[in-house]
């Protein structure tokens, strides 16, 4: 599958975004929901008191779960814009293709639910590295390239073990509050304005294989359309 972020911008340009309605984000798991909740603490709509995002945890990122969660959210909130925030890896692995093949067909058919998916390429741990300085990011990319992760994504047990070892070897240069043991579902550092701006900057690096479409949504709302701003 081609991973083209332009399709996200095109999709966003079609939407009529409102300052009076939060954007619903269907989150694959607790990691994504925690991230969205931290984003809400940082951002607000300009000249409005409504939170920017409403996070809903789906617990699985396979297509049927995402599709059903979207339909329920739309039924309950027909005026809200809805996106799904999921890892890309399970949509690329051959063993998961049977569960997700309908997604690709619907995407070709310009289906709104399929177009609502915002991928983390490949997974949330990769996305975390986008918020750190370029030296750590480069080291992580080099490490994961050595495992061919960005072409043939590793399974969770493998990449989490690599992530933990990678962080342990760099504990002196990681954020000071980085935990000794990484727990999925909990952010290993506090999101700040500086880290969000670093993430946006790193996303624009021409050779960066990590893609973060929810991050592109934040950039779109903050920089491109200036609909949201930092609280402080």
C-alpha cells in the first residue's frame, strides 16, 4: 500500500470544521487515548471553550472494530467529524490481511469511513520518537531499519523489547521523567508545546520513514487553518 499523507490533507479540505463541536477520535488503544487526552490539555479552539478532541477507546485496530465504532459514534454524534487513530502495522502484515482487506477496497471506492483512518506508521512507539530531538530520532530509525521494521513491521512483543533496550541505553539523554519501565497505555514523557512543535518539525523531514497522520491533523488545525492554539 502506498502511504500518501496528501490524502489526509485532501480529506481535511473537504470537511467543514466547527469550533463548536469536538472532533471525535476513535483510538485503537489506551496509548492513543492517553495521547489525545494530553493534546486536549495543550490545545483549545480559538475564541471557543469547547475541547478540540473527544477520545473514544476502541481497544482493537482491525477494520471491523474500527468500522463498527465509527458507525456507533456517527449515530450518537451525527454532527461531529470522526477520525480513527490506529497503528499501520496490522494493515501491512500478510497474516492480518484477511481482517483488513475490506478497508483497501472501500478506500478505493472513496468510502468516508475508510478515509477517516489516521495511521501511525508503523506504531505508537515510533510516533513517540518524533517528539524527541533529531539525534534520538535518527538513532531509532537506524535501529529499526536494521530490523527492516518500516518495510516488514515487527510484532508487538519484538518491537517493545527493542524499544525498552533502546531507551535503557540512552537514559541519560532521554527526558528526565522517563520511566525505568515502559508501560503501553502510559506516556513516558509529558507532552509540552515544545514537544509538539518538535513532532511537527520532524514530520517534515524528507527522509523520515515514520508517518503520523494524527500529527498531520494537529498541524493542519494549528498551522494551516489556525483553528486551534495552545492554551498558554
